[in-house]
């Protein structure tokens, strides 16, 4: 297919150190200044930017590109011209060829592809890009005349995109389950530009002679406006002048509301807008409440406020969310309320007054410069390689001993307890330490690794770090940077996904209630609770707090699956750890420090054990090496009954089985973990690790978790007879001076990770104290 390329004479952008951007937009660069223009202008400061617009039919027999330059910007508008008679297939092939032509102009460096419309992905999907960005300003599929293929292409683009931005919070909430690297960026504003309206003395001629107070709207006049509301406003207040600035799109001229006091001033240049705003008394946003406006976050809101104008708007979700508590923003749903709101707004002095203090404070956080800076950081991060880190050669060499004949300490187990003690004894205590583990890896149950698809997963189920101890957090921070993460869990109940622990949202969603505050939720729970004189079992704990129905819905089946026992047979400690809330806080934990190791747990353990005084033996049973080091002190972190060869019998544990699968999509679950309380479903929970790790990857891995009675020990079963058996082993342990027991399995208690770290640090302190005492007595 023949393709012709034409370029107008332009000045080449001198800034070429960063990857160029090709921005695919359904808008014309010189149409209306909106989000794309604000952002691309800023990106063009340090990289070349090509603004690829929708094609224009031509009578020429070849497809070709027009590349336009405009005064005052280095952004180049690229306008593809397609022969008028071409079929859809020919047009797609022609546009694909024109993209390739543009790539030749761009040069050899991989570009960043930035999409404002999924429709253009159809002819650019083949490009080898440094990063693919989807900046989703609106739900375009809901707009009038939306192409039939838009939804399908958006799904394909979302799968390919390295980072996704949304034009507001409601759109983010609607799409966040579709991508692993999605961020809300509501409308920003060029405050300096629009604030000039507060001091401009002269109104433009086309509105200078208009009578009465001026109430104005500025923007594209299309199906998103409530035309009947505009007409009603004009009819009910004929002494007011209603000014509408902007182009008309997708609306017939005869359908526009007409009245003597309605004035259409047409499209204005961006530079002219402050002058027009300087004469207005109130700014209007009379949007219809329909599918086209469900997710919008109008740029006009902050622009009007920067100009010093009170705003009257219909209750668009994102506007209410962001501006509900701002003086000078009025909401009204129907014509009568809208007129009343305009009258209230007219009582505020435009462009001056105390009401603007809160406005200006908010606007200081909404600059396009700041939005560009944050977006640029995310784009740069997305364009960097995401290949999983390889184990260093130095670490690989540590998988065998150095040949040292003797060790001061032999530590059994390379999980949290063993690794923390190894690090402290080696680096602070200056001991020679051997760590052995029967598994083929360090990290214990917290071990994570990159699977065959490059997705970081936790081999033994999700491990979420949280603590209230600054000391423990600071200690671990020596070995890892952190990624902030607040864990959320949903429970699948009767086809609904509801927050767990139970909170007010759970109650409202489960029972169709409208509990609006903590007090109402507390009263409801109190009405269902069945207090008892003695709290002995896990069932007693839950029923006393929330009653039988919630107990059976969320706890009974899950506990039976998890423990193989009815809650009435388990110690109260099992369910006492799970709170019930009357607020809407849906975080699973409420600790002060909640975060995940930025590069994974295994990397943190590698850093922790990286010492010349530490040697490691993996895939090694302690019993095979214990006789080789008879003088070494033993730190044992395994099952205490195993150490004593099950002298009094085996301590009961519950085990877990994990089924890991990887899927060719970016997101499967709305949160990191979904619980399944029903006994009809065999697994207890499903984890999607990318929520937890923060990894960005086109695939996602999940893990189905099954509780079982056979396998590695995970959970000590809290029953009185089991505690009595453990006490017998603990008595044996206290009689030994050559071995120290530490950790979950050695203590027969379920500790959180931070508690294990705290126990290990305390144990090290006691070992140091004993050594100091021994040295003082001449014993070494």
C-alpha cells in the first residue's frame, strides 16, 4: 500500500535526553485546551512529543501524515490523512503504516505510547514501546456515538498498558480491578492563568453589554449538558444573562435551548477565558446526570474557582467528593433547587471575599505541574526493566559452608527467628554461626520467589507485615526498603464480597441496612449479641459479640475448614484476634506500621544473612550435622516435640496445601485476599499476590489455600490438652543449657512475624547477658 509522508516546517525540540512520547488522542491539539494539552506541553519540556490525532479524509489517492507546529509549543500535532474511499481494513492498514512512518521520524529510541482513546490502539499495538500509558479521562463507551469496538479495544489496551491513569476517583474505583498499576488523577488547574480574572478590569466586547448578573458555562456543549435545566434557568430568571462559551458537538442546532437571555458566544482561545470570567457573577456546571457524566471530573471546577467565581453544579459524583465542603460550591439536582443555589451563589462577592480562603488553600494542591511531576515519575518507573532480580554470585556462594571446623552457634531454621538471631549473633555478638534448614531456601514460610512467568509469589501463602513496634520496624529496615501496603480482605457470602473483619459496610451490604454511623452499628450488633457469663471457646467469643447469624455466616464454616474442629472445641484465642468494628474502616490490620518489603522477603533475608560470620546449609536436616559441632550452642526454631524425638507424643498442628496458578490478565480479585467461609467451598481463601507485592506485570498469579491435617506444621491447635502436652516439653527444654528454643514451632504458639522478630531480639539480649555474666565469672 502506498503511503506518502508530508511534514510542515518545524523547529526540532532540543530536549532529546528522554524517550519521546507519541500521544494518541481523539481531540485536536488546537481544539479545546484540556488535560492532554496541559500534560503534553509539560512533557515536551524534556522530551519530544508527537500528538497523533484522529484521521482526516482526503481526496488524495495515498495516505500521508501532516505534522503541524504551533507557536509557543514544541509539541507537534500529527494529522493522518486517509483516502476517502478506503475500506475499514484499508484504513487500519494505512494508519498502521503511518505510525511506522512516524517512528522513522522519531528515531531509533523506543517511544512512550500514551493513549487517550483505545480506538487508536488498534493500529499501534505492534509498536515496541518503552512504556504504554492509558490516561482514561472519561468512560468513553458511555458517550453518544461511541464505536462498537471501543470496549473490546479498551480491555486489550488495559492488558498491554504498563501504567493507567484515570481522570477522577469514581473512574478509578470502577476500573481499579482491571489493572495492577492504576492511579487516580482528578482535574488540575493552571491557577496563575485563571486567577488573573480576579483583577482584569475590562470584559470582552461580546459580553460587555449583557444585562443583569452573568451566569456562565465554559466547555464543550454536548450530550453531557442538561439542556432542559439551562432552558428552565433562563425562563425562571429572565433578568439573568446565561452565557455559554464553547463549541457545540453531537447536538443539532435546533435542539439547543433558546431564549432572549441565553447567549452562545462560541469557542474562545484558552488565553481569552480569564477575561470572560472576569465579568461573570456565577459559574455554572449544569451537567445531566446520565451514563456520559457518571465518571467525569470536570476541569472547569478548579478553573472557575481559581477565577474567584462561586460555582453552581449538579451533583456530579467526583465534584461532590472533592468540593462538597468548599464554600462557594453549591449543588442542586433539579431546576427549582438549581435556581435557589444560583441565588445563594449571587450573594457571594465574585473574585473577592473571605470565602476564597478555603478555595485557594485547596487550589494550591491541584497544579498541573505537580500532576505532571507525579505522572512522569510513574511513567519513568514503568519504562524501567521489570525483570526479576537474579540471585547474586556472592549469595550463591553462601549456600555452602566455608569449611570452618567449628562454630559458636548452630541455628536450626532460616526463617524469621533463626535469621534474626544469626544476624545479631554474627554482627553484634561476633560469633561464628552456622544456619541449617531442611528446605532448599531461606526465609521459612515467608519465602517468596519469581515463578516461571516472572511473577513474585509467596510460596506458603500470603505474609503481610504489620507491627506497632517502632523498634522492630527500624531493625528490619536495616535490611529492606518498604512499600506501604494496607491489607484488605473480603469474604464471599451469598454471592456478595463483603469486608472482613465485620464492619458497618459488611452489615449494610449483608442485610440491606442503612446504618449511617458508629452508634447505629453498635446498637444493631448489641441487639444481635448473646452475652454469656463465661467465655471459654471461640464460638463463645463471636456469639457474645455479634450473635448466632453472623457467627454462622462468617466464622463457623471457615473455622471448621481451617482447624478441622468446630469453634466450640477451640480455645477462645482463635477468634479473639479478629475484631468487630462499627465504623467503615476496611483495613484488616490497624497497626502503626503496615508495609511490605519493597524487593520481597527473600531479598530481605539475603541481606540479613549477608555476613562473613554466617555460613548456611540448605536442604540439610539438623540431625545429619549436629554431631559434627558438639561444642556449638544450638538455637532450635523447629517443632519442640521433634527435637526431643516425640518423647511424650506429637503435638497436634494444622497444615496447609497451596495451589498456585498464573493467568494471562492483570487483575483477578478486587483485593489481595478473598475468604470463603462456606463449607461447600473446599478452599479457605484465595490470594492474588500482586496486590500485596505491588509488582507490575501483564500476568497475575493467585493461590488457593486448603487447610489439612497432614504436611508441614503451620498452626498449633489451641486446646487445653495440647497446651498441657507442650508444657511437658517446655519443662524438658528448661533443663537444657546447651540449646535455646525460639520461634512459633519451638514455642507452640501462633506468633505474627513481628512477634517472632521481637522474641528473637529479646532472646539475643538474654544470650548476651548470660555471656557477660559468664565472662565476669571466668567462664567462657
